């Protein structure tokens, strides 16, 4: 059966067109090589002629490219290749293809956030359906990023009254009391990955405003003791660095109309005795409780630079051979 073809336009901002096109429209031709459609440049318009089923995918690529160009002066073929591979649009991408457009999660300040792998899709569905969700897997699989996106989504839909970001602070062996500054200044380095994700969802200015007003709360895990967290979306990041007691304490803080998402990588435990990680214990002890969801990620879910998946695999092999 012959594919249905149709022409449509993509309108882009005039100021980004020179960087988008590249020398001799090289960037457009590069993108075109990943699709069956033909891309024709007319001023600030990109005319797309080709199969109807490619329409949404091509729109998403240009949306991602435009968002990138708003934060930098140029875009390289390497950047384009990464965007295309992370979207599952080419050979060699590290992400396992889900479907052409993925599942929409949230419309962030830098463009729509969508799932890119089957495990990510299951993760997002779990966060909607379960009160507590454990997400375990290697770095770069979107565990924290998607949790933050869903937290902001729930807040803006008025399903919760605040977002609470929690992390155990054990990496340096320092106690917060000996670190300079107020509480936010003390924990800032530990929470930087969460701040970065928030900035992409809301912009830096809005994030700071929400924190100042208490709509977003940032706190070390130790500060959760004795509290009851009602009407909140709570994210415990780096959960592999909790002890058994800390994990139990955190899970029993959950109050009325709240969601808790716990993310961690059991290959990066900083506790003196890694075998006593509260995350490892919890995934075994709580696995049969209805209302708690578990999602496991692996290297096929890595959505950072394509080399990240290869690096993780190389370390796994080295570990199996006794070299790490």
C-alpha cells in the first residue's frame, strides 16, 4: 500500500535560521537524511513534503533544535546526530525506540518532555498510578529528569500543593553543620542535578521564586524526620545512599494525597557498607505491596550522549572480569 504524502510548513524564528541552516543548508540536508521526506527552505519556513506519518517526528526534531539554538550560538552535526539518535530516529542511537513521538510528559520551558524508551513510558505511567514508585538503574536513563517533569506537571495541574526534593548527603563525609552558609547554600552542590532539571521545566527565575515562596522545598534526608508530607510530590534522589533506617523513616513520612518517587543507582553506593543500602533492602522487602511500583532501567535506556551507554557497558565488562 502506497504511503500517504502531504506537504506542511514549519515556521521558525528568523533570528535562529542562519544557525539552523548551516553552510549551504548543510544542517537541513543532514536532518533530511534521517527521513523519507523532502525539506525545502523558504525564508523562515521549512516546507516538508513526504509521508504523513513522519510529520510529528519532524516537528519534534525541529522543536528540539530550536530549543537548543535559543541557549547557544551554533549547532553542529554532532549536536544534530545526538538529537536524532536520542529521539530514536537513526541507527546507532543509544535509546531503544519506543514509538515515533513517545509519550508526552510535560511542556517544559525548553520544549515538550517526552519518553524515549519503553522503560521510561512504564515509569511515567507508574508515577500516575502508584503512590510510591522506585526507579532503579544507571546514570543517564532519565530517572530524576522524568520524576521532576512529572512533579511539576502535578503541581501545575493542582494535584499537589508543593514539590519536595530530598537527597541523602553522604558523599563527602561532611556534616552540614560544618559547611558555610544557610541551609540552601549548604545543600546546593548536592541538589544541582535536581535544580538543572527544574530549570529546564520552569526557567531558573521561576524555580528560585517557587523556592522562596515554599512551593518547592529542598531538604537533606535527615530533615524529614518527624514530618508528615501531605499534598506533596516528593522525590528522593540518590536513594541508594540511604541506610535501612533512613529509608523506613522516609517512606513513613508520606501523608494524605501525596506521591513519592525514589530514584537510585545501586552501582554507585557511597555508604561504608554498600550491602546495607536502604534502596536494595526496600526493593526486596516491599516488592509485593500493592500501590508501590518498581521500574528497572538498563543501558538501553541511556538518553545522554551516545557514548554514555558504551562507557557504562565497558565498566560492566571490566567489573565482570575483575578489573574494577
